[in-house]
C-alpha cells in the first residue's frame, strides 16, 4: 500500500493500482440524509430514496503509520467529522469508516476508475457480464419476468402483478466486484447499497449506513484474486461424485408417473444420476401454473411407494431429490406448529406477517430466531433426509418484508439481505446434523455474502422458456459467470427454462439446445416448468429421449475432467465455469466476449443461444484449439464462425492439454 498526499488531496494505491483518489474538487466521501419508500409485492421490491441532504467531505487530515493510516474528513464548515481507518493486511487493504454524527444515514464512497476498465461480479447478474455503464442495487428479490422494460413480456408481467423485473433484479446480489485492473472490492455486511459504474473516472457506492467495512485486494491473476476473496466469504462444500454423472430428471405427478418416466429413460440408455420430485409434499393449482403444497411433509397419497422407490434406485446408483422453501402455507400443519411456538416473522405490531405468494398466503420462518432456526433445520433433516432424499431444491429466500420485526432486532433492510445466507446455513446444518456431509446435493436460488460457505450449488432460477437476452437461455451464461466472479463457482439451471406465461411455450429446439449446454456444466438437471403441459419435455418423443440419452452420457464422460475442477473450487474458490478472459486478463477481445465460457482452463463452450441458428460466432483465447466434432484446429486470439447443427454445440479443447484425450470418447457417443 502506498499513500501519497498534498494539501489538496491524496491517493491510495495497492500493488501499483490507484484505488482511492481524493481532492477538494472531487471528494471521495459524502454523507447525507435519506428517507426511503419501499413497495413490496410477491418478492418484487420498488425502492425510492428521497435524499434531503448531502454533504461532500472535502477537507481532511492524514495521520500515517507504517501499515496503516487515519484519514479524518471534515465538512466545509468543519463541524462534521468522518474517520476512515486504512490498514494493510498482506495483499489486502481494509477500510473502516464511521462518524459520530448520528443524524446521517447515507454514505457515498468513490473508488478510482479508468475509462476502459471492466467490472464483473456483484453476485448473480443476468443481463450483462461486464457491469460497466449501469448502476446495480444490492437487494435480493425476485428475478422478474422478462427483466427488460422495453419488452412486451416485461410490460405484461408488470401490468399483471408488478413482476416484470429489470436489468438489475436478481435473487443473489452481493456487494463484491472484481475489476479488470485485477483487484476486488468487497463491502462487508448486509446493508442496502447501490453500486454505480456509470462514471468514467470512478465507481460510486451508495450505502444506507454511515459505518462500513470494505476489503480491497490486488493480485496478478484472476484465480489468485478469487482464491483470496473466497478465503473471506467462504467456499462451496464439495458435492458427492454421483451429482456429476448423467442427468437429474425433474418429474412430478406421483409415484406411477415418476417411475414410468425414469424406467423409460433407462430403457433408452440414459445415464440418470437422480430423480427430482418437487411435488413430494403435494400440489396446488393456481393461475400461474402448477404450484406446490407448502407444508413440507411426505404426501403418501401422491407418492405411496416413495421410500421403496428410493431404496430400489439407491442400489442402482440413482438418488431421489425433493424440494423445500422457508415459507409455510397458512392452512398447513407446519404453519400451525410454527405459529404456536412463535417461529414466524412478525409485523412491528406483533402480529404474524402473512405474505401473498400468488393465490395463497404463507408465514415466513424467522431464521433470526435460534429456536425457529433449529426447528426448521430439524424439519429438513427429518422430513427430507429422513424420508430418504439425498438432495433437494432449497428454493426462494428473497421475500423477507423490509418492514417486518425480526426476532433478533435487526434493521429489517439488513435482515432482508442476510436472510438468504441464513436459509443456506439452515440447510447445510440439517445435512451435518444427519451425519451426511459430502453425500447430499441441495441447491439454492437466493444468495448473499457468505452463502458460498453453506450452499454447495446455485441454480439459475426461473428463466423464461425463450431466447431473450435478459431472461432466456443466454442470460443463464451471464448468471453463471457473474457468480463465478463473486466467489460462487458451482452452478446448475433448469434445462429449457421454467416460466411459461403470456403464450410462451418451451419449444423442442429450445429444450434440445439447453440440453447441449447443460451437458457441459457441472450438474445437468431438468425441470418441467410452471406449465408442464405447454412445454416440450425430455420424454416428449423418441428423438428427444435419444437426444437426452446421448448428452447424459457425454456429461458422464466428462466426469474425470469436471470432478477435479469441482474439488479445486471447493478447496481454493476457483470456479468450474470461467469467463473467457479468466486465464488471460490482458486479452481485450476475451474481456468482451459474450455467451461463451471456459470449462476449466482447457475447454471452451459456446452454446447456441439464438433460435434457428446453425452456426455460432465466438472468440477463442490464445493457443491452438481443436473443434470437438471434427479434426479441425482453430487458432486462438481470433474470432471464428463455426458450424453448430443440432447435436453439435461448439466445444473446443486446447491442444497440448490432457483434456485432448477426451475427444475420442466424446465423439464416439452416439
């Protein structure tokens, strides 16, 4: 760390990178007063902030020691003081700021930026990989339908129930970004924040708190940066080996249907790792589509042979998975138990806070209450693991009302962003309590800082069953890579998407292209969607069954390649799916390459994400690359357009790498 100063200002550098710049003309800190107005509806949040006062802190004094400094900022009149403590810890710089002036509740902090700098991360972002040019609120919420205010889909969703979303709406925001100048910035805690990357000379952060702690770290490579970041926020527990074999089939409808679909796929030589039944607790029909009975107990009328089926398939190496979320429908038994024991989130007047989930109301388990947390942990252990499931979708987590009264007394805005981490932790502790660490696959939808520490895997949520850039198949790639650059390197998604609304239906082409893509991700998994009858399914016809069979075997053939990558992610925080620029940070073309990714260091995948496309334009990093489906070699450091007929997604393997040995096996799978 280097700090240079004069009477007009100062600069703070780390590893030769200027990170903080202050002068009287461009102060790096301002404090102010704001009054928020928040509208909530079914996990969608609209935030308005009325800033009535903002004071730039231009004047400063600097006291510097060997590895630390105290910078005291003052307002122009000198009456307001703000203390910024800076200390170096190895390759990191830690900033801690506070003021005794209690009437302020807003803080603006600027970090130095360069004009051509790229910014990545901020949790799971769907619309763009490079975040430069936009501002992003850090507020966990529904992803939204369409996620683009210029599209008819989003307009209809907004008109229907305010659920259209926007470019920034995400289940998993995290106040962490990584710069192409090879440093990361991580704001600790769960305060609401807006990260504004629209200015050419600075990245401006607005915090709804005047006290903060931030860690900055500079390294020479992206792997080293993420290894350091994940040593702070945590790394994913390792998934069991069976999760990486074949496909997890998402089915529903009862024991008869589930078993029939499984046996049909097995007869057709499909590698099946798991059978995922989200409706194990029952079904509830709404205008949105088929929903679940949110009373998390085995529905023996619907799945009478469940335990026998689980035992039978365990002997065949096939595991059954269920579903749960942290909400309890108010006509269920678990709700009654939670209500009687004070385990549900309450309003400030002490009444139970019922939330509308679309034609049914639920209570939210108050995971800030240690007794409620322990009770729900045991529900997961007893009702899911006790039934025999060896995995589940740990869904939702974004709905905590911002005007509730959490048991632990937290500000509800802070508790709102913390809740996804508590939800992941609850699931993780249930697995540990059952003595099944390393044997269970659960995957979460919502996230926040330190969700990495507890959740083995994220899933991409509820994409539309279409090709749209902001909420369709292409957006899944951005989601995976943004998570990767935030320290979460294990990802899965609903093949073909989930949300079918406003005459959308999942076509055969979309499902098959999604199948191709999923085979080259860590975990391959299907979902019938919210309206199964209008969506093309994996067993809809013989051609589709054969297609899934082939790519399930391709996925299994990648086991020896993917498994070490997953272990590296769990051990060092280096993601399995990586941006094209990950191993060559100086390659400007790689930095802006879209909708393609590295699988490890030696494979590049460019899924087909346009309807009707038979070719794919892509960029190859430096080196020589062999196209999987023929023997042609392509030079890296160049753009290419390659053939991409159905069944042959663009996959390249680095020549000279051990992975080149995979090619004969992969080509032979027909």
